[in-house]
C-alpha cells in the first residue's frame, strides 16, 4: 500500500445513499476512513482477480496429467510448419 504522501491520483465514483451508508458502517467497524476502507477493499479484490490469472490449483490426478502434457514431445502440425516456412511479405 503506497504511503499517503505518494498518492497523487484521484478516483471519483457515484454511489447510492444506501451504498455510502453501508461503506460508512463497514469503515467504522474497521476503525478507518471510508476512503481507506474502499481503497483496501478494491486493492484486495484486484489482487484476487489477477491471482486467478496467474495461479491455479490442481488435484493429484490433474497435476499428473499436466506434468505428462508438459513432458511429452510436441506434436507436429503440418499447417503450422507450412505457415512458418512460407515466405512472407517481409522476406
């Protein structure tokens, strides 16, 4: 989390009075400001979304299948070989 002195960007959002009240109550429970509560919540959510794209969980059987696929030799694809061997407009 960046230090307050490093914060130079601003993010404005419009919310309903009910949403604001809910955020105020949650921030009060955490003994923090609404801004800090929203920022921490949004950053946690963003980290979780991005982690889903970089980490995945496998059971033992799935792990074995994954490792077998990685260790197996690549399959030949005639169309791909032709594509990569044909002259292009850049040649």
